[in-house]
C-alpha cells in the first residue's frame, strides 16, 4: 500500500512522538499537526517501532522520516498510542532520542476505557459485555507485563487489547515515563479540552515544538461515537475505582483534570 512506503529524500530524526493514550484524540491530533508547513509526517500514523517493530532496527524506523528535498518542513514525528502503555517503550525511546518531545492526550478514564471496549467490539475482537470484560481483566493480564522484561521481542495481543482499566490508570504509566523524561519534555493535554478547543490546543503543540504560529483548517471535529452510554451503575463504580489513580496523576503533574 502506498501509505506504508517510507519517504524518499534526506534522512532526519523525529522531533516529537504522540505517545498516547489510545482513544484520546491522537488520530485527529496527528492529522492536524501535519497541516503545519513546518511539519512533515510519515505516510501512516502508527509505526509501532518502539513496541512491536523494535527488532527491525533503527534504520527501518528512520526511513519513514526521510525529508523531501527543498525548503519547507523542519520537524517530523509520529503517533503510536500503544507506546504509553508498553512496558519497554519509555526506556527504548530515551536510549534512542533522549531529547525528543513527547505529546500525551489523556481522557476521562471511564470514557476512555468504554471507548476502547466499543472499538474492540466494532472490530469483532470481543463479544463479552463491558462489565464482564472489566471483571475478567485483572485475571487475564496477570503476569503478562512481566513477560516483556524477560523477552525483549515479546508481543502479546491480549495485553495490548484486553487492557480497558489498565490503560486508564494513567499515573502508573506516566511514572514509568518520568523515570526517563522530565515533565518539561512531555506536553500533557486533557482530551476534553482538545475536543472542545481543538485549534487552541493544536497551537499549544506548535509552540511546544518551537514552531511558528499557524492557523490550521480543522477538517474534523471530535464527534460522539455511535454506541450506547455506559450503564449508570457501572459508571458510578468506575468513577470510584479511578478516583485514587486520578488523584495520584494530579499530584504528579500539578493539575486537576476534574474527572468525575
């Protein structure tokens, strides 16, 4: 497919990575950033180098950032939201690009978990109810994270896909990233703010990347997905479940996202 072919031209290093989180607006952010004349993006969104394709080697990865000849783009990057959840991605990215800028979108954890569930359901990857899935999750994922540390090339679709609650416990994941990167290198955006004030948040990213201001013609606003609302009792239970994790996150970043 044409979109999977790397660019031809002068090879450059990426200046930023949208590391996550899944179902938090990373796709529209990726597209909107690509409209800045100073940014050149790969032909596809998710390269999955630092999680699933690390064994392919750095040359394979960098070929996706070949700069076209002539003036124009001065910055490049990618978006692979699995990075935020993958146990080895933080150390791998730091060892390769210690000065890289990281962009992280975080959404109300209940909504994010439910959105992931329906994403899986639409693709036919799960037939159980949401309540059944989150009840089974801890048992299904037990010991799976540790396997990544034992085998560098380890891959686990169940860990990647059956992680509805786990991916929404943001403080756990962010603490791993903060072992390597200072918060000054991580731009954290509340997804709800991005959905409502997209242009303002995209401009914030341009500033974060050291690029001149540019007004983006937004091609797509965030739209509510076509699935039924989460059961009220389930939502109330999950609000209580996520509250200590949210408070931990707020303390880490010095901001209260007000997720209730």
